[in-house]
């Protein structure tokens, strides 16, 4: 075993876990889960069977990553944030064949207590504020807050707000990294 597991954690047979991953207190990883290298799972995390998690993903305390959720490399899931996989659940109606896939792209941050309604894609390096509710696809680098979430700006890969308008054209340099970002046709891209 080339990863760390606390004695209270349950790792079902068949789970794939990459090297240098740390699994803390009372975590349950189901047998079909595929987890990359250098990840961290805080206390009381659940990882379902049909879950794919890339490298260097941080899942903070009290997060359940349900079936049909994909987290690419470098995703951050804040404490007690929520994923769903059924859009219209009822206790008396089985909808396990109606799961809607959720895809969180590289470098995205999902703030504490936010909710990601199933069936959406969160773009690369998007930043979802604490407590926000995401119910639609989110563009790369977007800064989203509120219920339901609305876009209020753009974020750099470093995690700093970019001085760009929501619409129109723009160009800005990140003061921390020197990376240059361009806004054009409602999309932000990084130069180079």
C-alpha cells in the first residue's frame, strides 16, 4: 500500500488509490472508485463506486462524492459542500437509472457548503463561493456566488480575482504569477 489510511477508514476491495494519497478518519471509499495520486480526503468523506478523481484533489471534511461525479486534477472541495446525482429525488421512487453526471474540471474550487446540482460541468479553474448553488454549466475561470449562483467576476489559476469585465473584451496580468488572461466572446483564456 503506497498511500496513508487512518484505522477508522473503510476502503472496499477493488478501489484504486494512487500513491501518496491521504485518507483520514471515518472515510468510506467504495470498491469501484478510482482515485489519483497525492489526494487528501478529510474526516467523514464518502466516495461512491462510479467516481473518478484525478491527482492532487483535496476533499475536505463531510463531503459525499456520489456516483457519476468526475473530479479532474487539482480540484478543491471545501468542507461540507454537496454533490447530488438525482435531479428530482423521491424516497418512494427508485431513480438509480436516472443519475445525471457531474464533471468538475481541472483546478476548480468548490467553496464550503456550496451545492452542485447534478448534470452540470464546472469549468477549469472556476471558483464557486461558499454556500453558492450551481444549477447550470459554469465557464472556465468564472467566479460564482449566491443562490442560485450568478457570475460576479473571473479568477486566475492562482486563485486571485482578475480585473476583467463580465462581458466584452479585456486583457490582464496576474500580479502573483505574471500570467496573462484574455477575455473575448464571453470566455477567458490564459496566454501561452
